[in-house]
C-alpha cells in the first residue's frame, strides 16, 4: 500500500504524462528533420520507449519502493517483510521480460535496493515500535 501511496505523493502520473508528451513531440520533430515516413517514426518511437520511457518508469518504481518502505516502517510494519515479498515474487515470476524492456525493475534489483534501504527503514520502524505503533494484521 505504501508503494502505491508513494506513486501519488511523488506525482509519478503527472511526470509520466509530461514525459510522454515531450517524447511524442521529440519523435515527431526528429522524424520531420530526418524526412522520414511512418516506418522512421515507428523506429524513433520504439527507441524513445526503450531509451527514455522505460528507464524513467523503472526509476519511478524504485522511488515508490523506497518511499513505500519508509511508510511501512513508520506505520510499525517490519520493513524486512518487503524482502520476503520480493523473494516470493521472484519465485512466482521466473519468466518475466528482460529488465530493459520492462516498466519495472527486476525482482532481484528490487531486493538489492530494498536491502540497501533497510538500515534507514529499521531506524524508522524501531521509532514507530517505541511509539506504540504495533499493527496486528491477520493473514
């Protein structure tokens, strides 16, 4: 839930819309300068997608993971559980596309990034626990 809230608080939808409009204008302009037709426009669009849009989307996903981890910890949930979640996701999604063709980071990169954020998240979690935030959710 914290991950999705982070998408809102970080205005990722607005950023995506602005990026797509700018990219479209750039592709149209480049196609005009090159004097290309529909095929050239499609090639430029694919290049812009793989070279600009997808890496930016993966960056937004990583940012939402990190912010979501902080929200999770501040609410009193153990941030270590995020690692377990992505390890389970990796086991379930063995046949995903290569990361460079995906809007999301690979499961392994997400795990690595979350592990790197654990010290800060555990500090937040310990403060939340000390303040009495101890969720008791049923599975």
